[in-house]
């Protein structure tokens, strides 16, 4: 069953847990996000990349990486850029060279 994670509230102010970072997000060979984006970090190493808390971004795809506790994570995204839930699965991803990756996706957030 796909993990459904609600995007951060579009009207909320940027919180101390969020930061503008340099982001890269590609799915099936197509770059969806590249450049500055808002990232909400989770305490366990996961995050929401390209969060909507400052209003809907121009490139409004976003990804959620949820760590599994075993060195891997599960990634989801909003395949429909107007969807405010990351309900589309990307599968299990592993962290390598600063990014969460698998055969379908590459999700990177750095300062």
C-alpha cells in the first residue's frame, strides 16, 4: 500500500524546521526540481523536498523520503503537480553520494 503523506500547509509560515536548500529531484529520467527549494527535515534523516509552505512552487512536484531505520528509506511523490499529497510510490531508496536513489529516482537536498 502506498504511503500517503500530506504536504505541509500551503499557507503556513516557514518554520525553524524548514530551510531553503539546493535541490535535485528526478523521476524516470525526467528532472522535476532543480535549484533552490524548501526542505522540511525529519529528525531521522528523512525529509520533504520542495515543500509548499510558502505557497505552491512554480515547479510543484515534491518528494517525501521516510527512513526505515535500516539504512534505507521509502520515497513517494506527487506525480500530478497539482496534487497536495505524495501518494505515488517511488519505492525503497538508499543514500549514496548525498542523495536518496534507486533505479527510478534521485532525490537530493543540500545546503
